[in-house]
C-alpha cells in the first residue's frame, strides 16, 4: 500500500509504459469508453478500466477511497436541508 499516496517519477513511468505496451499488443484495457461531450461535460473521453486493475492502480484506489468517502460525506451533510 502507498503510505503517502505520492507516486515517484519511476512509478508514473512504469504505469505509462505498461499501458503503452498493452496498446502495442492490442490488449483491450478498457471495458468501454464514453464521449463526455455527448452529455455536455466538456470534451474528451472517460474510460472504464478492465478488471483486474494493474496492481499500482488498485493500491492507489484503495488508498484514496477512505479519504474520498470522508470528503463526500462532509459535502453531503453540507447539502442536506
């Protein structure tokens, strides 16, 4: 688990290389892609990753989730009448 949830340049390079290699080998990394412009959320694409996620991405997800839940719950409380 990432203790401080900060990636080194080497970590970022490894993820980028892994994704680039998967693309070269025509490995499908995404279950589907959404064009966000269709829903008027700006421009670009949002891609849903195929499971299982790369180990590093899964660890980041698990590390960030508890903090995001706390922030989301505070926002919800603020928005409630």
